[in-house]
């Protein structure tokens, strides 16, 4: 779908917006698109309206699950159901819809935010304070049995998490810092954390991200109105302009993992674009990596 390739010494590829509305919705804070290959549908959340949505692009079928708390992320479980990163901890929905807590650790003024499932089936769950205070959030590895291991204990807004195709690198965004960092994986631990790229102040904040089959990082820029693709060495490679000011996260989906889905938000906007709050899709944008279901 890209009109020209980028080679060394050339400018970054840019195109006019080519995103279409996949799911028209008035989400206050749409987030966390995740392709569930087993079910053949996209999962995403509206954090502030406490809703988990699914969308099947082949049939157009949609479902909505109301949660009792703000829900930062929802991921498929092996064998069916969902694992959800809620205000007070991590919960489980069974295939029959029954709910139980896997990890309940309520902290006043804090909620769950973005999360990701690693190749070993563990959930890496982020948190943040509602006031976004520095040090008030965290990133924690949650094993299928509920055992927790602190990863980054003091962050502001724990957001995008992703791994390289071979699992040797982890990428991470603490949004207010405007940085995407990269770490080397030492078993289940990220080590040698360093700067991968910095988003300049006029260009917004790094939010949710995904890694493609080439090892490139795609990131949605909150208040930047675009999705960017960075090569494994941190070079800006592609820019996808969007009609909305606040894209929140992106993920590849569809049967071949070639369509890029982008969640968006209306929160905090006086005059949001008509597409704000919807899920957008850019068809044939690249090649995604198959995801892993939570093993618990």
C-alpha cells in the first residue's frame, strides 16, 4: 500500500490518510487492539466506559462486554475467555463469561493500563495514576498462576509493550517521557534498558505499539494524529497520517495479519473528529507477528 520505498539517504515515506473506519464507535478512550486468531476477531477496550469490544471483520459481528471497573486491556486466554487489566488488578473471564480475580491489588488513584502477553504466556500488565503522576505507575509480569514479578516499579503512564520477532528485545513506552525504550531480554527479565527513539514535543506522545515481522516498531502518537514505523535501529521509516488527533494503539489483524487496526479516543477533545472513538483500519499495511494467548 505504500507508494514508494525508503532507502538510505531518502526521505521518510508519507502518504495522505488511507485509514478507513472498521468499527464506528463513540469510545471515550479506545485502546489495546488485539487480534484473537483462534476466534478470528479483534479485541479492544474502551477504558473509561468500562467496555470490552470484539469485532469480526469477515462477518461484521460485534460483541460488547461491560466490566465493573475501568479496563485498561483485554487479551485472549488459551482455551477461551479473556484476561483483563482492571482498575484493581488482573481478572479472568471464562469461556462462559464467569469472572474471577487472578490478582487483586487495589491502590487508591491508580488503574490498569496497557498490557501484552509474552511468548511464554505471561501477562505484562501496566498501571498508571489517574493524575499521571511520575512514579505512580508500574509494569509487572503476571504469571499464569498469579505470581508477580516487578519489571519497572516506578513509571508515569505505562503504555506500549512489544517484543522483537525472535524474542530477544523488548520495546516499552512510558508516554510522558516521550521515549520508546528498548531492552535486551535475559530469560524473563528485560535488562540494559536504553533509548530507542524520542518523539519530539510537537509530534505528540508515544502510546500503544506493535512490532512487525521485519522487527520494525509501529507506534500510535497521542496528540500527534499519526502512526509511525521505526526500523530496528531506531530510524523513522514510515509515517501514516490519520484524521484523528488521538490514536491510542495499533495492531495487525485479519487472517493473514496484514491489516493494521488503530484504536482512537475522544477524551479531552472539545471538538473531536467524527472518526474519533472509532477503530480505524489500514488494509495491507505490513506483516504482523502471531500473538500468544494468556496461559492462565
